[in-house]
C-alpha cells in the first residue's frame, strides 16, 4: 500500500510539473477548431505531447541520466546541449514565465491594482519556501497542490459535459486535424526538462527508502504512467469543452481569450475566479518543480560546489526580475532558442528509445548535427535572412522540417563518423 501511495504521489507531482498554463490553453483551441472531429486532433496532440513525455522518461531512466541520452551524439555536444536546456528551463525563460502568466491571467483580471513587481516577489518567495528542501518537493506538489488543481479542473470539465455550451460543428473538414493536433502537442515542449525531472523522481524515491536501481526505474515509469493518464483525461475534457463552442467562436479568437470565454459561459463570474485558481496552481506547481530540477542539476554539475539552497535562492530572485518583462516578451525571447534545441533533444530521445535499431553512436552524431544545423537555419530565416532551402524541405509547413535532414544525417553519420573512428584507432595502434 505504501509503495502504491508513493507512486500516486509522485505521479501527481509529475502531472503538475508538465501541466503548465500552455497545456491549459492548447486543448480547448484544437477542440474548437475541430468540432465534432475533436477526437482526431486530440489524438494527434496526445501523441506529440504525452507520447514524447513517456518516451523521454523511459529513455532517460534506462540510460541512467539525460546525459546518457544526449551524450550519444558526443560528450561535449551532450554537455553543452543539456546546459543550455537547463538554463532555458530555469531562470532565463520557463520559470519566469510561470510568474508572469499567473499575474496576467490570475491576478490582474481580478485585482488590477496589484503591482506586478510586488506580485512577482510574493510569487517567487512562495516558490522559494516550498522548494528549499529538495526531498520534500514531490510530496508538497503531489499531496497538496495537485489535488487542488485537479479538483478545480474537474469542476470546470464536468460542468461542460453535463451542460454543454453549444452543439458541435459537424461541417469541419477532418483532413488536416490529426497533423494540427501533433503540431500543437509538439509546441508544448514538455520533454525539455525530462533529464532534471527524471533525476528529481529518483531523488524522491531514494529519500523514501527505495535503494534498488531496477525497482526505482520501475516505480519511476509507473509514476510517469499515472501522470500521463491524468494529462490525457484533462486534455480530453478541455478539448471537448472547446468542441462545444465550435459553432459559437471563430478561429481568429486567441487561445487565452477562448479559455476565458468558456469558463464565463459555463460558470459566469464564478468562472473567472475558478480559472484564476487553475492558472495560479498550474503555474505555481510548475515553478516549484522546475526550480528544484534546475537547482539540483547545477548542484550536480558543479560537484556540489554550488549548494542547492543557494541555487534555489538565486533562481527565484533572478526569475522574479525576469518575470516582469511580461509573457509576450519572454515568449519572443524563448521561441528562437527552443526552436534550435528542442528538435535535437527529440531526435536523440526517439533514437535512444529504439536502441536495438540505432546501435552506433555515429548514427546519433549524424542525426543530431543535421537536426541542429536545420534548426539554426530555420531560426536565421525567421529573423529575416531568407534561406529558401528551408522552405523546400518536407514537412516544413507543420514545423517538422528537421525530420528528413535527421534521417539523412543519421545515414551519412554512420559512415563518416565510423570511418573517422577507424582512422583514429589505426593511428593509436
């Protein structure tokens, strides 16, 4: 019973870490744009988000660390990629965005007299208090905060199921809906912090007295499965709510405005309060989890020369400052960086999950370098320097222009890097 309880608590905590404000606004929108065919786009969304999360956690746990996955493309390459990812996940982008989103969607609509600077200090002070003890993070989120988040989400979803806002649009063409769902799920970029999150799971299990590595791996995967089931259920409910307003709103409505309108349609003025609670708890649980993850990572990287508690304080202070830039500004800074690093991590995770197929490190190197180059060129093109080749690549229109280069890079790399290794070995001998 104790083991099952621990699995559920950690699973709940994982759910909250992955379920941020972005995850809240994507499903209703794909539901609204799909109408009666909402299940099609929903399945694409789940595949690209929850599917990648499960693959990533499984790959990292089986490899022993995220570096065991990224390092297949080269030790230096793997270290640099993980370092940049953790900086983005931590104080530079994602954690500050949780504070900014909470202010803009939860506090400002209800209490417009609250100063954003004062709020950011209070938000990250609370994050600091709840994060300062690393072994308690999973318990704090899993036992207390996630249940509150789930209850408020359940109230909203159940109300929408019992009393639908409107009829589902039956005239929407289902041709591209699955691909649209995949694209939206990919944009959540939930797998970005898998390495640190997997490490936090293992730390939590060890603190609870579990010592056997194989058992811990099994428990971690079971916890990830619990989290994934929770995500699928909540995503499905939110997507259905979106589908019930598919005849009421035009696709030009913003994702945030759509969610606000749905809660008002369902619950009136009470809906605004409920939405504020959902967003606040979604952002707070994400901030707590990611602050702990990044602090633990940098403590380990520095061989404990940098103390976890000191890093938590630094991350919270720095994030408090950056959060005052506002959500739109933070997103504009994040977009090009994430466009470069996220596809590479996905390629390496998928290949690691199929380790019986991709045996040689040379294949990992070729695929990773080709993906990285394609992603960098994509960002350069988006910044105004026209690169026509990028637009001619297959799947470019849906944001997956790196897939074919990755495949070709892996094939070429299996010959080029293998040949270099053989030459190096001959010189040594």
